[in-house]
C-alpha cells in the first residue's frame, strides 16, 4: 500500500474511533480542522516560550555560541522561520518555496532580537494561516518537501515537532547563559501541577 493509501486507512480508523468515543459523526473536514487547530496551538505555545527566553537575553546573548560550530539562539530562530515557511507555508499552503537553508546558520550578529522576534511571529502567523484553510484532501496528498515525499499531515507533524524541539534547545541555551538568573515560565503551585 502506498503512503497515501496507508494514510487514508489510518485516517479512516481514527475517524471510526472518534465516532465511537464521542458518539458523534467525525468527518474528514472535522478531522482536518482539528489537526490544523492543534498544530496552531502547539506553534503558539512554543512561540510564547521562545519569546519568554529571548526577552531575558541581551543582544549579545541572543547571538552567543558555545563554539563556532554550534548555533546561537538567533540562528535557531532563523532556522525555525525557514523550516515553517518551507514545510507549512509552502509545503502545505502552496506558497513558493524560497528557503535558503544555509543562510539561517551562516548569519552572525546581523539582526536585533526585536527583529528576530518579529520574523518568527510572522512565520508562525503565516503557518497558522496556511493551516486554517487546509482541506482534508491536502492532509493526505503526497508532495515533495526538502527532498522528502510526505503527506500534508506528515509535513504538519514534522514542522510542529521540529519547532518544539528547537524551542527546548533555546530554553536550554538561555538557562546555560543566565544560570540562576533564568526566570522560569512555569512554576507549579498546586499538588496537581507537581508542587512540593
């Protein structure tokens, strides 16, 4: 069975399961909307964490590298913009793919952190726009992105997990630079949340 056929069978199984559990009719359009909405929520939450980190860093710290061969927070932000635009805005949404991936890593101290935040906010907004109108057929259609044959759903899952993964890397880099001065985004306050 090809990728699209396997994806269709998976979606059909998921719809049947949803119908049983919720007692409601699950359509491909409802599933498509749910996938898009969940991906948008994931991008928004990760973006909030990135903003929280970058707002604690100085201009120099945003461009700091532990060694020349490593990335800075700024390079990771540029990389996330390029990846979202290639995989979601272009790959799922159909816009032209104009990514120049290597430039994301080659830049050195050439943008202020306010500009970087604006760029990543814009990339997330464009990705959310592409996801908001994605018809169900597009989730199953195979397309070529960055040398890979993937369905729209695979592209969405790839981009969202990639975004979250580098978000955690940004958190780690921020904590390494700030040490005890790092301001946590979340501190549990109840037993249910994990407070002592």
